[in-house]
C-alpha cells in the first residue's frame, strides 16, 4: 500500500500526506456540531454567579430578611457542581472505552437533564444541591468526552481549529448565562432563578439528539477490534466511500498504530489499565506517565492563569473600587472580549502551532497582569477612601487603565491558553490510554477551577487577606511559571495525525518537536516487520 523503502523504513512523502482524506464541508459540520458541548460548560459555570445575587433566590434559601446567602450556603451551591463534574469526568473515560464516545456524551446529556430538572423543581437548598451534583456528573461526562471525540474525528489539518471551536462555545455559554441572569434578576417570583436554570435543558437536548445522528469515533471501533464498523464510521466522518484509498490508508495507519501499542503494552486487568496511565519513566517525554502529567498539568496551569478570578469575581471586585458605575456591565464586557477574541485562535492554532501559542500567550498575560498589579500599588485599585457606606477610588483614570489591561489579558487568554489547553489534551495521549488521559486532565481542570473559586474570596475579602488588585502579582507570577512550562514541556502537535504525534513524542524532546517531520507511517513499520 505505502511506497516503502524496506531497507530504511522511510516512506514517500506523498504516502505520508495521503494518510488522510481532503477536508470536506460535511466533516466541518460534524465537528462544529460536537463543539456545541462547550455551551454546557460555560453556561453552567456562568449562571450561578447571577442567580446567587437575586433577591428572590436569597430569600428562598436564607430567609425573608437575608440580603445575601450565608457563606457556607454559597460555597456549597458553587462547589457541589465542581465536585460532580470532577467525578463525572473521571468516570467518563471508562464509559467511553466501554460503551463508546458518542453514547457517553448522549448519556451525559441525559444525566444533565435530570440534574437540571431537579434544580428547576427545587424550592429550597437540599434539592437544588442534589440537582447540581447530578447535573455536574453530566457536565463531567460531556466536557471530557467531547474533547476526545472531536480530536478523534477531526482531520489533522483543522483539528486544532475545530477543538478551539469547543472553547468558543464555552465562551458563548458564559455570555449567555450572564445575559439570561441579567434579564431575570429583577423578577420577584421563582422565574428569576427557574428560567436561567431550566433553559439549560435545551442545550442538552440539542447536543444529545444531534449526536444520535453522528457516527461513533472510528478509533473507538479499532480499539474494540471492529474494523468494518471503523471503516464505515471513518467513511462518514471523512465524507468518502468506505472503500476509497484514503479511507483504506487512514484505517491502516490507525490499526497499525494500535497493533504497535498493544505489542508494547502488557495485557492487564481493570486496575492495571488505570496504572498504565502512570507507567514508564518521568524523565522520558514519550512515557505514559509524562503524557498523563502533561495533560493534568496543562489544565492546572490553564486555571493558574487566574482567568476565572476575572469571570467569577470581577463584579464584586469592581464594586469595591467605587470607580465603576455599572460593575455588572463591565464584567459583561470582559465576557464579550472573551467571546470575540476566541475565533482568532482558530487561525493561530494552525498557523503558529500549539507551542508558540501557549508561549506567547503566557508572556502576554504575565505582562498585563504585572501592569495591573503595579498600577494598583502605585495609583490605582488599591487607593480608595470611604464616602458614607461606599468607597471611592482616588484615581479613576488609573483604575480605568487597570480595567483596560484586564481586558487585554482576557484577549491573550482567549486566543491562546483558553483553547490551547483543550486542543493539546486531545492530542498527546496514545489510543491505549487516551480516554482516561483526557478524563484525568479534564478532572484536573475542574479540580483547580474549584480550588481557585474557593480560595479567591479569602485572597481579596476585606476581612481576610484583602489583597485588592495586588492579587494580580500572584496571577502574574503563576503566568510567568506558564512561560517556563510551555518552553520546556509543551510539544508541537500541529499538522500531525494522532498516530504521528505518538511517533514524534517517541523521537524528540518538546523543545525540538516543532521541527519534527514524519518519515515513516505505522503501517509501513508493520509492513517492514512482515517483510523482514
Ligand atoms: C476554562 C474555564 C474558563 C473559560 C473562559 C476555559 O477554557 O477551562 O475555566 O472559565 O475557558 O473562557
């Protein structure tokens, strides 16, 4: 099949290129539809901030005289979702290997609908919390497996852009949540919280029903040994006849890679297969443990950039300066910058690659965050004086400059680390541990999301550390760590098939990865073995 030099194992360039069919509109449409799962993620993390500030909701949970929720209530309501998503993401890997990627996403949507129905029906804390835990499980399934599914069906040339579409949907979800809560916050009946909560069922219905019409991932079928099903599924996702030479070549490559990995990995039971994610030496970039740690740490670093500080707490934070007449509107502007800048990443990720994107993004964010922090300690945010019950900033232009740099910081996040972290976790794992690797990485995102959400009030609360905008020294320092991290540890995966990514990680260090070009295919290696 391949034009192989059996002496050297080197394959003709045209064979390497034709490992995949040309991209069709149908392929785009399928992948773009799958990215809709991002709406869950964004909306679910976005709506609760608004709902917690609604008078009707506060009175329902904390009593008729309450002006805000008690801290433990607020913390429970917010964090129970992360607990659910964390567990959901971890379980999802097993389900995706057992029942398939598509089924797990559909199941996630169904579980989510049950959770949302419980929350919508609730008229008190208990049912609401139970509902959020159940919905969280569903979001966990969906957020982990959508990435896996999209990475497995997307063509290599546009895989980065397509997975970035998922991030775009997260940003739209955040925006929608902010707008809907804004629209209903003044209602003096249960519609104030029931509408924003109940609306989410619509996203789940669209995703769940839509996926019933999409094919399963061909790589899942290969893992299960169902070659003919894999051929049909691949034909559908590539818009080709299942017996076309393109499909034949790509299928051969996926199969050969899987055979190769199976030969290299011992047969194990359930626990052993989890332990496989942590096998090999930490010093070796191609070992499973390194890939798993890379995925987990990528998502951790993405949270360490401090982005959710801006999305979860900017309204409260801006209120504290007294310099902004409508803090809600201002935080809506950050959300809008986030949505509008993300599409640029579709181009960045394929033009400059994942590695450069993360490196330059971290540099941009670090600079902005330090500027915000330095203005704060000299003339901005940290300088206020009391006027009656309120506080007024001493230097409003300086506060405005800080707000502008926070917006630029969001621009850098949205075009680089936002999508980049998701793109990479879909690409770095070999098929044998891919579903679990992606699941562990997604669980790490939710874990750190929770930790940051939990500690932030203590960092900025006047009765606690009261860091004000000096908190940006902390985020800036963590972003500086992201620069070093990206330089030493992030490989370039642009333009390679998932099987070629495996090969590249075997052969070069992350720093040399951008220059790596494939010279053999797994299919040709197998062919060479048979010939020998
Ligand atoms: C992050 C979220 C964040 C969102 C903002 C995602 O990639 O994982 O935590 O809220 O981007 O757009």
